[in-house]
C-alpha cells in the first residue's frame, strides 16, 4: 500500500461496499469494510460477490490487499437492510480472512419495552441478544412471531370491515392472505407478504423503504401520537341498524361515517399494505442479521475471538473512537494526525422512538388525518451508522442509506 489512505468501492448496484485502508505513522495497516452488498432482488449478484473482490477463485488474496495479509480490523453493517448485510456472511465465513470486530445495526429486539435507557445500555439490541443467546434461533423466532402477529392484525382489519352488513357486496376488498407460518417456514411466509403488499401498492418488490421520505415518516409518527388514546378506546358508531360499539381497528375504518367513502377506504388499504410491507421487510432483514451473527458465532466456536458491537450516541453528542494498538477505543478529543472516527448517528432517542410499536388502528387514523398516501412506518434507513473516519487532515464519511 503506497499511500496512507486507500478507498476501494465495490460495485453492488443498490447496496454498498467500501474497503478503507489506513497506514498509520506507527506502521499499523488498519482496514475497515463497510457493508458487502448485495441487491437481493434481481441484480444477478450472488452473496459471494464482494468476497470475490477480496479473494480469487483459488482462495488467494486479490491485489486489493496490496500484498499484505488479508485482515479486517473492523466490519460495519451500516443499517438494517438486506442489500447491505447479505454479502457479509460469506466474507465472515472465509477463515482465510482475519477479523477483529463487527459492528451491526442497533435495531432493537422489541419483546421488552424500548426506551432511551435500554438502547443506551445495549441490553435490547437484537444483534447482541442473538450473539449472547444460548439458543439464538429462539431469539429470532420470537422476534419473527411478533411480526406474524402484526400480519394477523392487518388481516383482522380487513375482516372487520368485510363483516359489516353494508360492505358485504363490495368488490374492492382484498383477498385474505395467510396469517400463520406454513410448512415452508418464515422466509416463504414473509416473502409472500412482501410480494402481496408491493403488488397492492403498485411498487417494486423491495425490502427498502426509499419511496417514503423523512417528512412522511415524521408526520405519521406525530399524528399517531396525537390519536393514540382515541384508538385505544371503544367507539360507538351508528351503522343504520342501531349503534354498535367497536374497538380499535374497526372504529378507525368506520369512524364518523354511516357508509364507507371509497377514497377513505382506499387510503386505509394503502396504510395497511404499507404496514404489511414494512413488517415483512423487518422480518426478512432480521433473518439476514441473524445469519451474520451466526457466521461470527461459528468462527468463534472454531477458536477466533471476533467481537460484536451495536452502538448509538446520545442525541446531539457524537462519540469519538481512536485507533490504539489493535482496536478502535472510545476516547476524548482527537489528535491532529491520529486515526480515528466520530460516530455521528444514530441517536439513542431516535432508535427508541422508531421502535415503538403503535396500534394498527392508530396508524390508519394517522394516515387519514395527515392525508398520507403511502410510506414507511419502520424507517430503518434513518437508523444508519454515520461514521467520519479521519487521519492527518483527511476524512472519509461512511454511512448507510442515511435518510
């Protein structure tokens, strides 16, 4: 490596893969791999695409290593999307590659209450729970079952409207989808849900939520917060044959109308299908994340000592990590020439707020109140790591799809 800083960007279409190499004054060669692709929907790339940029078919190192030993001091999975995480698995599995540490997205295992304190302490991080668990499959299954339950709520919303007398003849009600995982398992179940939601929304089959902007996400969350109390209470509606008391989701669909306005119902369908798409994408990506963790666990069972971390910052307060001996360690202010990086996001407050699961009916009313057409309600892109690596006055900004 002739220069002190080298950046290799591997072409992976929608995903990302960056290899950063730094030569310090002390003679250390420090390497960071940020993401490893691949676009899992139609790119034609195999998960080994980035691995094949690092090693030839015969297993020998490619010239990207500049003749030095293949070794990664840090791997970063910048955020919770399959096209950034999938390619990390074969990279980690290759035992010809030395690896010290892996940072994975701070997505939370939301079986417990998620708040700033739990995020800050790291005890609710899904990656860390998978890494530490005696039975990681159980941790993953419980996470996935909560997504199955949400799919059930979405279908219940359709069925609640379907059973109303004046709705019996409507032909724009959607065909009922399965709410239980079948013999083909979670992957097939959530792939089918994602396909159905994308089709109904007229969107591409994609785990991303790029089509929805931050403004829509924030408006949805603000509106949902305002109507939370209303959504949780029984509501009496006059359906023409006398008043009935309806809970939560049904009331959201029929609130304040003696008949369902087609435009209002259409907005609710878009809301429900956006929820379905987000839920399925969450589940699919959780399985990708679990495979990355499983690859690290397997390496460690064979004698390696790879560390896993999931980090955040207090809101508005970047954290600094300085290179010392064999790792990046948190420190105070950076020196002018030293190698280090500032972690600039995501914040503990943002992680907590975006993992708070509000009732399905609350989202429906929020969509209606804010006139939102469609969008993300689990905006994983906004939880991307943002890291500014710097050495000798030069800097490289690494982020995922930071929104």
